[in-house]
């Protein structure tokens, strides 16, 4: 497939376009196309081959293979407050707005932390011209998400997002900071740190092979992939970028941290009833641990 040519009219499509600007062919997901670029794929493959060599030299090829196999079933998880989740699932029509859509609508203020300007730069660099359309999630093997963003984990259906999702090495803001990428170079991010949904296992192995050992058991894989920190800056995870809208139908199941406050238990009960109507299961974290 020639990435930059429209399959309908044959003209070139700019990398950041969400549909062909010439014939309006839709269904072009710019975050996925970015991950499909040859230089991205070559750089990722190089990291992947190095991770296989590393696994071989530490005699944990089988563990690495098992880790990759487990990752084929990994899912994207969005963490939100109980109240946000409850609002989202209240009807089929409720679209789940992205951060920038909420800010633009005047519904939400940027949080005012030192990360805000960095977040803007990172998002504009990663998603030139389409950051408003991108949802963020964490890649998970067991449905657990990042509690720093909310007590309610929305586990998305792979079938509803695989075609429009890409994965990124880590929290994109932390990535910019760690790689010391100056604003002037933000348009030119190092290659090999993003992958299509279908290649997410490769990226995860390349990133995490150093955490695998001969005696690493399969039940340890989930926390190797995603580990919550005391603050969101200390969270360790692979970030999922999902282009476009979602509704309750995008969700497969919901997991919540056991609520401590009475008010939260009331919201949880109403969330449970709403989810029942759309056929989405809800578990508390204690039940799945
Ligand atoms: Zn076209």
C-alpha cells in the first residue's frame, strides 16, 4: 500500500489529513498512518530485533515469546472518575469528548499544572492538526488502568478501536521531557517509539525486555506492562492513541476501585444500572484481583 496516495482518486494525501482533501474519502486515521511510515517501522523493527537479541543473551527467549503472545490480547483502558463514566454511558448518543473538545466547549479548564504547556507541545507534535480528535488510554493486560486519572476503568473493545488506534512508548509528555526534545524540534520526534495496534506487542517487547528474566512468570506480565505510580508522573505504561468518537458501545467492560465514600457508592449503583442496559459488565477491582 502506498501510504501517501488516496486509494480512491490516486492523489497525495497530507500525513495529517483525516480524509482525502481531493475526493473526501473518509476513514483515514492520521495517527495510524504516522505509525505506518517506513522510517517509523524500520526504527521500531531495529529496536525489536535488539530486544530479541537481548532476550536470547539472557536466556529468556521463551519468556519474551510468552510476553508477546499475551500482548496480542491487550486492551486499551481509559481511567475516569465515576461521575464522568456514569455520564458517558447514560445513552448511546453520548459521545465521549476529548480533553481539547471539552476545553474548547468551555466545559473544562486546563488543570493549570506545569505539564499543561508541555502537553500542548507534545500533542501538537504527535498529532499535527488533529489533536482534538485523539483519545488517550493505557495499554493493559488485565483491564486495570491508571487510578491517578480516576477510579473507573473503561476497557475498550478491540474490535471497535484496533483500526484507528496506535500505541506510543510511554506518556507522551514524559517522553518529550526524557528525550530532552526542545520545542524547535517537536516536529521531528525520534522514530521507533510508536506502532500500529497490530504491532503493539513489538513495541512493548522493545520497551520492556529488560524487565523480563528467566524466572519471570506469566502472572507478572500485567504489572510489567502497566504500573501505577504515586503520581501520574510516576505511572509506567504504554500510551494508546485512539482517533475519533466513542460511545458506551465502544466499551467492553468496566472495572472500578471499591468506592470509599457513600456518595460514590450511590453513583456506582446508578452506573451499574446504566451499564446493564447497554450490556456492559461492571466489576469492582477486588473481584478481579
Ligand atoms: Zn482521494
